[in-house]
C-alpha cells in the first residue's frame, strides 16, 4: 500500500467511473452569467503527517497513533474507540472482541458489519477496492488491510478496513474520509496513505490482561 501506488490506483478508479461527456446543442444566448469554475471551490483539507500523539483506549486495550492529534474528537466507548476529524470529514474506529477459538477473518468481518452496517463493505462491493495487504499490528494478530474508494451522492469517499484474527479474538479498525471539489482525489489518496502507512501498522495492544469485549 505504497503512497504512489495507492494514489495511482485512485486516479485510475476515478477516471474509469467518470461518465463520458454528452454532445449537447449550445443553449440559446441569454446574456452573460456568472462563471462557476472548479477554482472557485475550496480545496479539501489535508491530514498532515505531523503532531502525532498516542491515544490509549481503556475499554479496547489498544493504543492508536493519531496525526494532528489536537484536532480529533476521541470517544472511548465500551464497544469501540472512535476518533472524529472534522476538518477532513474523517472517522477512525477500532475494537477488540472475544470470539470462538478458531474464528476466521471472514467471521470477524461479518460480525463487524452486523455492529456497524454503515461501514464500507469490500466483500459486498469489490469494485470499490483499490489495494489490499497484510500487516502484523497489533501484535499477535494476522491482519488484512483493504483500501477502497467510492462515490456517494455528495462526495468522494475513501476507506481503509483492517480485519485481524488471533486465537479466540477479533480485531477491526476502519478509517473513512470524504472530500469534494478540486483535488478531492489527491486529498483522499494522501489521507489513506497517512493512515494506511503510519497509523494502522503502529496500533499496539496495551493492558492485554484487561477486559476485552
């Protein structure tokens, strides 16, 4: 999930999904109208690779690094750690839970989507997938991270979904971000790269003997 590869895949996806222009007859002249250009729209905010801080979840026994840490609203709940970054319309969540001893990654993913049906589901929408790779964070888990992008009615949406499995346990983390206007593709690619390369591979377990739901 290298930065350049992810951005190239994103640009190809956007190009493939862009409709071909339709030939239209010129409209009758009705006098001058104000010009509306892409340059007049604000550019999406970046998620800067700076001002990092480790955020620990008492409930999830996880520690997650966040860039621009002071800009996130962190909600540490019984069922998941959720962090919201309003400047980029982004949300990151993570959780651990107990499962059957020989639980599979597919079973963990299905359970996650029962709890969070609002999250992107690459298994049901494979056409949104840009890339996939395996990581070993948090320690003790075999984790697959899937990167994808899709168009919504109002924005371009990028996502990362990490599903991990260990003996008798599941781990899941997600990052969903939105952008509109000029540079949306670049902004989404940069944000996915920061989280995919600097956040998810550095998630740690803390207080392993603590409570896991």
